[in-house]
């Protein structure tokens, strides 16, 4: 069987920056023309001879804000340079305010098969509190436009937003499910990644759900989504059968992926690489005929072993028990074996058919467990 790889393209442009965002983005539209020109040129600098690809992911930033003609040209450039499989999954991240019937039709014509919509909530106070440009009506309208077409549609929600209550989160989840999406992502708000949110939480803690409330709502979300036929296949992701994200699954399974654009990461030829995070430096290097790599590090066997366990445990199916046991022996931490047994006894890890996996309770404390295998 020929291994099929993935391609990620970072489109960093946004109309405004959301308070919780920690990605490399810019609101300076004057960079658009030189950036997209550089992005196309960077495609020529990658060595992908002999590789075949069955997923392309347009992330950001706000890829949906790029005009249809720009997206079509970019995807055509990818197809002309790489061996893209028939039936490849092509994902576009979209904000609700960019979704119109004409944009949807243009995306489909360009080959997009999957749209991931940043809904975040169906509550206006919550959306306003973190600087989202759309309101609840806009999110509903966007999902209605996408429903019933030849697209797979994913919706994102955030648990822990300021002004969120147990009732508003349950309502957002219920409403998202009823729009007909076939994939749901639920992310916990990480206030520590935003100075403004961290300061707001310190000054006005009453606006935020405490950890116990968030844990309870997470468990409720698992039950609600399971009852609606969604399978919890990765820590933050649920999908109807056959609708799992093909591209994102490559990251957790350590399948080779190429990354293009400012700050893009890739796993290729046994090395992890990342592009520079400054727009000017990115455009300059590509213009000089160089791949704009900030670091390029071959992975030694012990790091590959660690990644197999840490990334594999993010998936509901888990990893072979022998991989976990090998990692415990190699970690050089005498307390890890004891912690592993304690996690099993506490019902955070379980073993089925020779695979070790996090339970639903284990997913809630996954950061604390996974960091021990690094």
C-alpha cells in the first residue's frame, strides 16, 4: 500500500484578532499580494518526489476571507506541483461572516470538500466577550448555507468562554448538532495564552466557569454527542461514522505532512521543521529561493518513540501496550511506571485488545498524563 501524505497551507490574514488567539496571524492586508505570491513560490522549493497526497488543509488565520479566485489559484498551484489523489479531502477553515451561497459554490468549484466553521458559541455575550466578528444569527445562517450540499461540515465550540453558563453551553451544543454538521470540535479555553483574558479572569472570576463546572459540562458533551451518533475519536473531536478529519488524523498518526506558509510546521523525511514566524522574513527568504525554515531537526529514535505514545494516546483507539511499556522503560523516570499503574486503577487509562487508551475521564486530564511520556 502506498502511504498518502498531507499538505498544510497557512493563510494568516484576519480582519481582526480574537482575544483567545495564539496563532501567527496579521490584520495588515498590505501583505496579501506579496504573501500569496511567496506562498506559490514556496511550493516549488519542496522536495516531494515520489510522494502522493490525499489531504490539503487551508488553515489560518481566516482562509475563508481570501477571495474565491485566490483560493482557486492556490489550489490549482498545489495540484500542478504535487501528486494529489482523486477524492482527496480538501479542508477550508471558515468564519461565519464569510459564508455566503456564492462563496460556498466557488469553494466547491475549487475542489473544497470540507469546511470547518469557527462557531465557538451561539451566545452573543460570549462571542462579543472574546472579540468574534459574527453573532449567533450569523453562525446559524452560515451553517444553513453549508447544509445539504456536497460538503462535509465541521463546527467548533469553545468551553469556558467569559459569560458562559452551563445552560448556554448546553444550548450551543444542542443547536450545533441540529444544524446537520457531521463533525464537532470542542476546545477548552486556554486563558493563559492570552494576556487580556488572563487579566480579565483575575479581575472578574465570576465571568468564568470553574474547573469543576467545565469538567461536568465536558462529560455532558460526551454523552450528548454519543447519543446523537458522534464518535469521540480524538481528545477534542467527534465525528459521525466516516467523517473524521483525514488531514488532522495524519498529525496524530505521525503520517508525513508538508507545511507551507509563515509559521507552518511539517514532518518530512524523519525531521520536524517549522517556517519562520515573521511575514517580512518569510517573503524575503522565499524571494531569495530558500525554504524559509526556522528549524529543521531530525528525530532520534527515542523522540519518535515518545511521539508515537503522546500523539497516539490522543486518539480514542490508543496505542499498542508494548509501545507504552517500551516508553516507560526508556524514559529514565522510575516514578512513571507507578504513575501508569495508578492511572489505570483510577480509570483514566484502559486496555482493550492489547491497546492502551485514555478513557473519557482520562481525556479530561490528558495534558497531565501525556506530558509524562515526553
